[in-house]
C-alpha cells in the first residue's frame, strides 16, 4: 500500500474551483501549481499507509473544519501568487 497525503486531492479540487471563479487570476499551469504547493506547505498533512488509516483519514477529511481550513489556505495562496506570479 502506498503512503499518501490525502489533503493533496482536496487542495487540488478546491484550488481548481476557486481559481476558476476568480476571473482576474491567471489560470496557467504554473500559477495553479504554485497555489497548490503554497497551500500544502501551510496545512498539516494527512498521511495514511494502510487500509484502516485510509478509511479514517477519508472520514476526517470530510469534516467542515478541514474543508474550511483548506479553503482559507487556498485563498491566501491565490492572493500571494496573484501578487507575485512566478511566470
């Protein structure tokens, strides 16, 4: 079984949705990747290495608290990337 940070998928989904809504945000591949990287670097990772861990992590990630933390961090990342684009 692989070890995986389950927060990565959620951050990518939230980032994609929020950057699509923000009309004046550059949606190039580099800016998208920078938002995801910034967000993941500022969030506590949620790793799992076995079936039980995967199941418990999946339940935890559905909590409103985790969703709110991810959204706030992605919005901060977008602000930072927009201010200092890397392309």
